[in-house]
């Protein structure tokens, strides 16, 4: 790798926006001022706490706009806050180039919480539900209330105004309640994107199960589907009664995560708001999460276990939230049902989530919305599938890659310092097709995809006494940052 060089050149100009697929082609060619690819909605109280998260994402080529619920309430006209949020989201996705929506906070019953959900009503053969939180409502083109009775998402009465995600925009809820929660989660995201284990952690999938009847289904998930995507990967089983399985006990579960050997985990079996039910009715609860020591090795978890993703319950947190909020341990994202979940449909959905994210190489949020797009046709014909589309949620950062290969930390070279004025900055690396983001302390911002050799050239007009920050990143890399002073 040769040293980086400087040449006189013209100033930077803006070009167009690329979509969120594939996951590493975000904002190539953009310079400041640029639209935000990520809209993060939170409360006024947490807005300041989210700024380090936004700064990190900008370094990776994903500029973030933070809007508070108060700002949205003041700027949009609608009957309630949820509808104002939906109109705000649509404005950003339709007109401002936004490709991810982050609901940056927890929700509570009756429209309360950091970012309130939209409760929806469902009448199915399995029972009636009057308060299923449906975050996909916020991506809808319509208001989910065709008969204008103030009751949302009724499959019979509101069908004309219900629409489902198309997969072009990723959505996720990060269910935090305090500034300390935000700080802890931000640190985990930064570690996931810059310190991810450079081992088989990325290609190891572990299945846990406490129901013998489901063992064949889980093996089929790997043999028929995920093994074809995670090339060279391996599957591990934590359930008794099989040749290659281990007993699913709370102690073994803790050891599994602390062993830092599996970056993907699917948990099958019954659940409660506060825990996963394992073999012999033993339960993984907050007590076990407190024993986790898996710093910098944070898995993505999918689960069919009922109520484990019940983020809107007054008694806080649910077990999935506890995994998300745990500082320096736990998980970085959990896909879970907010109520009972129906094992057959939910299991298929979880397999499809991994297939979309790993097979199509899209972000976690885009993968989840592509799954729901796939449910749309059936949901229009079935109240049960409509419920499934509503009650499964991604809890975590929707912009994250699912990491289908073991990443490496690239080598990046640049000059030790720069002179002020017009110039061309060449950054060389051993990271072909990586995302290279540049910014300075005065608002300059540009993003490019490196060439086959890992190199990029930025024509710049730089200001004296500023600092140029270069970050090289991508789904197959751990992010590396280089700072260059301008003298």
C-alpha cells in the first residue's frame, strides 16, 4: 500500500442519492448539506443523549436527523401524536431521501412513553386483541382507520386504509427509557460495527429449543435454508434428546453467550414477559442477563417465544429489552413477538428474516420490512397473517448489517497533515468496495465507495485549523477512523 498523496483540484460537488440496498451503498457521492438517510424520533428529554449515536452513524456514511416528539407535534397537523409521527415519517421517506426510521425510545400503554406506538385491534380465530402495538403503521401511506372511528388496524373495517411495508425503508425500535440506556446501547452499536469478532462468530448460528416437537423444524431451518446462505457456517443446538444437542439450562445459556462463539441465536419455545422458559420449566430472567460478560461480542437474536418482546407493558423491561439495554453485554438486536406469537407462522418469518438479511445483504431493518412485505398479500386475505405482520418487531438499530462473514479491520493510509485550500485527498486502503466517509469540523461531508484497490479521491476545499475525519467501513469490515489535521 503506497502512501497517500495530494494534488491540486476543484471543490467537491454533490451528486444523487442511492437506496438502502445493498447495505453498504448508502450515500455515495453526497456532500454537505445532504439529506439524512436515517430519521431518529425520540423524546425531548433524550434528544441530547442520542447525539453520539448520530455522530457515529454519520461517520459510517449514514447521516441522522434527530426529531423529538414535541417538534413533530408542533410541525404536523393530525388528530393525535401517532398520526403526526406517521406523516412526518412519510414526508422524510417520500421527499427527503430517508431510508431508515429509528423509533428511539420505549412505549407504554394508552399512547404514553418515549415514542408511543399505534395500538391496533385484531379479531382472529385465536382470540380478540385490542392493543397490539404496530410500529409498521408509521411506514403506512394511509392512516389505518378507514371508517374514522378512532379504532385502528381492524382487518374487516379498516382494510382499505391498511398497507404494509414494501422493503425499501428499514424500521426498528430501540426501546430505551433513560439517557444511561441510550449511552449503553450506543457503545454496543459502535463495538458491533468496529470491534466485531474476527472469527467464526459471524457464521455460527445457535438454535435453542425446549419443545421436542419443534426440533425437526429447527434443523430444517438450517439444513434447507440458512446453511445455503452462511457459506462455511455452522449450526449448534441447545436442546436435549438429540445427538449433537446440549441441555438447555440457564447456566448453559449464560455460558453460550459468554463463550462469544455464536453471533446468531434463534430461541424457540414458550416465553413470558420477563423471561425465556427453558427445559424443565427453568427460566432465563434478568438474573441470568446480569451474569453476561460478552463485551464486544453481541449477537442478533430471533425468538418465537410469546411476550418476550412486549415493549409496551407498564412493568419494564421485557426480557428482549433487558438484553438490548444491558451495558457491555446482552444483544445488539432482538426480533420478538409483542404478544403470544404463533409458532408456525412466526418460525417461518424468523427464517425469512435471516434469509433476507444475509442472502440479499440488506440491513436488519430492511430485512424485517422485506419479510413483512412478503406477508402483505396473505395479510390482505387473512386476519391471522395481518396480526403476524403487526406483532413481530425488530428491537434494535435497523441500520445494522447482520454480518454474514467474519469481518476484518482494514489498513488505511492518509497524509499526516493537510495544507488549507483546494486539493485532492487520496485515501488508500486494503478495503475494496468499502464505504469511505469524510467530514471536517466545519460541516464538510462527503461519502464515496472505494474502488477495486480500496482507494478513493476526495476533491476538497479545506479550512485552516480544522480536522478531517475519515472513516472506512462496510459489512465485511470493522470500521477504522483516521484523523488528519489541517495546518
